[in-house]
């Protein structure tokens, strides 16, 4: 278990670099109990995007991604859900209501009440994006990068020797059903997740069929953090089994890992090699980004123009 958390922490340290941007600007308290970074719409695009980072916590992953999405003209809000002032210190029993507060905040901004909102999340943020969209009908489209199809046990980076035996998320004061980590010899982070998945109880699976709009998932087949491709495939299978009414696509890339999602890096970027830190090759991850990033933008454009995003 200790090795798992150390590996997750090392992956989190790389998160800011993966967007090929400098460190985020200072954390901003947008409302009591809410930490985020707001990039107002830069064009006449109606769509707003809630952006969720991963197990790095705070805004380190979400804010650079929100900035890049805003360059396409969207209004974007990066929201921290733990490891920021006034928020839980660890990724355990994090209230989903705190993320819903981001939707409330967007709706409350001048001129924004009638604009449609999509959610974009990567890694644990991908798990969270699918989960929150299955509960909040105001979210009309989902982009989930290297996601999970189940709710996992929590993670406490500050106490890596102490196993977390409760869920990552809570709702109305109660932890959600979750998949615990399997016991036994540690043979790698992905192996641990793969050994744990068969233990998933039915109520630990995210009810993605309740999402009220199109879904785009992106994964790297060589992901060494967790089996994001099989888990995204499982989301697709569940949607198909429930005859999901909205378009849903999974882009799975060869030679790419956990860093397969985001804008591509310049060929001379000093951060290019870091893309392979959690699976795949630098070139494979960057090729996935070069192919996937414009598809993310096109998906969001199409979603905001579609019927699921018509605000009533």
C-alpha cells in the first residue's frame, strides 16, 4: 500500500508539467469553501466548462488545462476538491457537493445562468467527472481522460503508511460504495488496481447511464497508473447495455499512458520526456495528445450545439 501511494504522489508531481505551462497562479477563493480559477468566455461561445484535476490535488492539474480550454473561447472554471485552503486535506470522503458548488457558482455569474455546462476531468478527475455528471443533470456533456468506471478507495498522500479504508467521495455526509485495494504482494500500481477490480461490488460502479448528454473518453493503452483503457471500455459497455441515448466515444491510443490527455507539447519542450513517466513513450503520448486534443475541442463544440445542452 505504501508503494502505491508513493507512486501516485510521484505521478502527481508531474501533473503541472504535462500541460507545458508554468506553475498555476495563486489559489483563489471564489466563494466560502470553494477554491477555483475562473477564465471568462473569450468569444461568443455559449458553453461553460467545469475542469477537474487528479490526485495531485489543488489546482495544479486543473488550472493549466482550464486555461488551455479557455483559449478556444469557452468560459472555464477549474475547481479544487481537496488539498487547498478550506478543503479536505486528503482524497478521502471528498463531498460531491463541493464540486456541485462549482456548477452553482457558474450559474450565478452575470449573464451565465442560461449557458450550458460541460465537465472535463482527468485521472481521478475523470472518475469524478463521470460520477458528478451521473448525479447533476445540469451537466450536459462529459470529457473523461484516463478515467475509472468505479469509485475507488481514497488516497492520503500525507500519510502514505496508513491505508485508506473509506471511499474517495461522499454524498450528503455518507461515503459512497467503493472498491477497496486488494491485499497481497505489491507488484506495481497498475497490477494492484487490476487485482482489485474483480472485488468491485455492483454499487461501486458509476451509474454512467444516468448522464444526460454525450460522453467522450480518452485513454492510453500503456497506462501504468491504472487500467484506464479497460475501465473506459467498461463504461462504454455499460452505456451500450443500457441503450444510452447520447453519443459516446472512447479513444484508446497505442504507446501512450496516463499522460495521453491534453494539448500536445512542442517538439523542443523540456517536459516532453516527462510524458512517459506513467506509461508509453514520449512520442506516443504526444501523438495521442496531437490527435485527441482537437477532437476534445470539436466534441465540446458539437455538444454545446446539440440538444442535451439546450438550457431550459
